[in-house]
C-alpha cells in the first residue's frame, strides 16, 4: 500500500502541472540545481559526525560507556543490547541500522529484544545529525534547550518502547 | 555540540593512540571518504525532491498546502513569514508520507528564513524538535528489514511504534512550549 503512495503523488503532480500549463522540465531542473549547495553545506557536519561515531567504535569507548551505564538502565527495563542502539541512534542512522541487524541475528527478529529494538529504531531520530544539518546554513550558535529536549524525548520513547513491547 | 564533540574526540583519540596508533589517521580519512560518499548520495536525493517541490511550487500547490496547515503552523511556530510556512508545510507533508530525506532540504530552507540571530528562536527549535522526535509515522525501513529477516509478522511493531512516535512528539512540543515561550 505505502509503496504506491509516493510514486502516485509524483505522477499526479506532474500531470496536474501539465494541465495547469506549468513547465515541468524547467521547474524540475531549477529545483534540482539547488541541491548541490545544500548538500555541500552539510558535508563538513557529516564529516565531523562520522568521525566521532567511527572513533567511538574503533577506540572501544562505546562499549566501555555501555558497560558503565547499563545497570541503572536495566532497572527501568532497558536491556543492554537495546541500550547500545539507544546510544548510537542520536549520532548515526547507518550505525544504528548495523546494531539493529546485529540484534536480529543474535536474538531473533521476533524476540522481545528484537521487537524493542525495532520500535526504538522506528520511533526515534538521529538527533545530532539532524541538528548539525538543520542549522548548517544559519548563524545560530546557541541552541538553548533544543538538543537536550530532543534527546530526552528519544530516551522517553525508548523506555516506552520497551514497556509497550511486553504486550506485543 | 562543541563540548560533546570535543570531549568524545579527545577521549577516543587518546584511547586509539594508546592501543593502536597506526589506525588513527586512516580512521580519519575513512570517515572523510564516508562523508563524501554520503554527500554525493544527498546531492542526488535532494535534487530529486527539490526538483519535485519546485514543480509543486510553480503550480501554487505548496501555497494551498500551507493554507490547509495554517492553523496548526501558527499554533506550533507562532508568527512566521509565509515563505517559512510554505517550507514547513512541505517538511510536514514529506515526513507524513514517509520520505524523511525529502523533509531535510525544506527544513533547512525554513530555518534559514526563521533564524537571523545567533540564538535559536521558538520556530527553529520547534521545527527541529518535531523532526528530531521522528515525525515519520510508518516505519517503512524497519518493517522492510524485519521482513528480510523472515519475521513471523513484520508489521507487529507498527502500533507500538506509532504510539511511541506520537507520545514523544507530544512531549517534545510541550517541552519546546515551556523552554521557548511564544512572544
């Protein structure tokens, strides 16, 4: 069902534009032209984020952090494997997909941990990545509470996910 | 961001230098290459969506969309320019139909219009938090992955995911309202 939605929307748009006598080709090319400066402005932030994620993995510091903070999180019902996902998720989409794959392989996709990880993956976002990209073309230096709020919401989402999955 | 990034980088670099000094530089270059490849992908993805959106704009469809979402946008973002409202409406629409990558360029444009200062305003904070709480309702990627791992019921997680997404979204909007009051 969902796989039809976007293609149909694009087709409808192009048909509608043609009926309205809008030059679709010119519009498409004109819009596409703007993608290069946008993506290039994002590049240094991507580089910095990837560097941090790779350094965390290569140094083993990520495992060290997980080991230290897993006991308190176990108390609020978050298994260790899921905690790893919860920690990497704000930084890297591809990194968290790798952990999700790992969880599916180790615990099985339909296990409790598999379900938890799925819900967390589906309901959370790469907070740091989004913040780097969104503010890449502004003068904003002081983000105030925006990032802590987003991180806190994702954490609450993670706890809620682990609770909800007990009923799946 | 500066404090977090710098602390993590210093700690990790020290750890790598102690255990495996030869790998540090290649790690940096590798990350750079990864970023270059990803940027190229983004150029392609953004080109597609900015192209499509530009066509929609020229048919005045974006304006119509913004009109439909006007009440919601005023409630969430306060008084912002019409141009910013248009981009925000595109951002919301892309998120809801599940193309998160299409949401990014319109969000960048909207934030560019809303932020003229070095301190983040309510509008920018709200748009960021809404996007960072995962406005995307249907987790197509996760369901696809579950199917490829031959799950008994790939979409079993749909309902809890939607509940989680909506709950974090409501919480996020509430917290932004507290931290960045309307002027």
